[in-house]
């Protein structure tokens, strides 16, 4: 079992910057994938960015060039640096991990609001 706690959400102006963090605890040795998803009101949850234990990364087209995912080497903390934010980036952001064996865990989510 892996526990995830997100932080860093809040209000940011369009064009601004925000960094999210996700602290992971528990069976970290078994983690293979760590990622960020988001869900806006009335929309489905979507993948934002993902990284793996072997440092491959994947981004949604809508955030490429603006968002950067990174993690601590021991997979204890996951980050998402969000630059040049747009109103359409507003959503609840969720941390997600996948273990070897495909067990998945989610954080409780952190709200991101983009507004002037």
C-alpha cells in the first residue's frame, strides 16, 4: 500500500507559475510509475504527466513545453512545475502511482485555480 499526499495547489494568475508536490510513503520500492492527473468540473480525469522508475516521461499535448514532471530518486516525492498557466489548466490535480503488479493508488487531490 502506498499513501500519497499532494500539496502546492492554489490560485495563480494566467501566465503564472505553480509547483505541486506529492509525498509518497509506504511500499516505495515497488513503485514503477508516478504521475499527475487532473479533473475539471464536468470533465473526465485526464493524464497530465507521468514519469517512471527508469526516467521515461510522458506529457499531455496541452501541457507540453509548459509543465515539467520530476521526482526524488527514491520515488518519495513527485513534483509538477507548471509554467505559463492558462485558465484551462484549472482543475483538481491528483497524484497517482502504479506499482509493479499494476496496483494503483491516488492522492486526495489539490485544487488549482487560474484566474486574474
